[in-house]
C-alpha cells in the first residue's frame, strides 16, 4: 500500500471529525453509531465460515452425520 493512500485516509478522517463537530455531533455519539454499525457488518462479513446451513454439505442427511460421530467406549 502506498503512503499516499494513508495520507488521503487520514485527511478524510480529519475532515469528517471537523465537519461533524460543526453539525453538533460529538465523538461519543459517533463512536456509539460505529459500534452499532459494527454488529451487522461483522455478521455480514465474518460469519461465512461458521458451519452455515446443512444444505451446503455434500448431500448427506443429518442422521448420516450422527452415525459418523464416535463416542468413547466406557467400561461400567
């Protein structure tokens, strides 16, 4: 990544903070908004590798999967 993009990003962030202060939006309100916005974004971009739906597997039914699970043999 070139350094020019970092400077452009830093300038954009500074301009947003300066513009929001003229509108009467405080930094705390902005952070709360970003926190609320973070939740759906994490669900959208971060949850695609957590098992998903059973329909995306290799066509096996749920009972076939339960047969593959082995439990350790216990002696009574």
